[in-house]
C-alpha cells in the first residue's frame, strides 16, 4: 500500500488513499471517478497492462482451461453490442456499486471511460451506462478539419512592394474533436501583427 499511496501522490491525486490491495470497501480507502480515470490513463502507458486488459480470452499453455475477460463474458451473456470497446476492467463493492473502466475506438477516435455507482440487481447497469455515454459521443462528435493544408486564412495589404497583397496559407491540416454540427464558416480568426507589409526600411 505504501508504494500505491506514493504513486497517488506522484500523480497529484488529492482524493485517493489506499488501505488494501483488493479495492474492497474499507475506512480511509477511497478515490473518485476522475482520479481512477487518471490512474487508468497512467496504467495504459504500460504496454503489458494494455495487452492484458484488451485480451478477450487466454488459454493456459497446457490447454487445461481458458479464462475470459469480464468485458467479453458480459457482452456475450447479456447480448450487449459494445463492439467498439477494446477492453477494460469491472469492479464491484457495496459502496461503489457496479463500476467499469474501459477503452474504445470508433471512427478513428480513441476513448477512455470510467463509470461507477450503477445499482445492483438490475443486470449489468455498468455496461449499459458505458454504452449510453460512448454512443452519445460516437453519434454526436467526430474529428473535424478545422483548417486544411493550403487553405488561405489571411490577406494583408502591402506598401512599397510589387504586389498589392500578401497571402498566408495553412502549412498543414489540423483536426479537432467537435460536435457533428460544427461549421467551418462559424470560425473566426484573429491575427496579431503588422497590418501592412512594407519594404520601406525605417532609419
């Protein structure tokens, strides 16, 4: 636990404190959804960890038995369509309810989600919570081109030069995750610099 609490301090998790290795309810053992998400994000940088949580099943080397991830088992058992979910980890305690930390990919966008406090005795509510949230963003948001390479974004007048204007173009395209109803025409550009380009040198 000492190392875990030291890691929490290192990650600036002010509302996380560990009292046991299992995650079961205990006095002074606590965290928040936001800080669990930060821990999850940190853990995903470890390739071994990522491989483990995205593996749907694993058969022992002697073929004695196969283990399945809780993500895979619940999707099959309840017929939940979560094909975009790549993997994750469930969690359940009396105080925290049904929880789920998961990652997903859809239309080239990578997602990470942590949910908690889903009620008991009503089926896999943690999975339905995740499905509702994921599909809201999948259906309503996407990577959109804010500007595209070669697009002209600024024209400046000139003085004492051969050409009347100088044009500025985007060097490379830029995308941002935005609502689907985003319209480039609504964008406003701000330029802070010389208003007129001149070749005349001031002494």
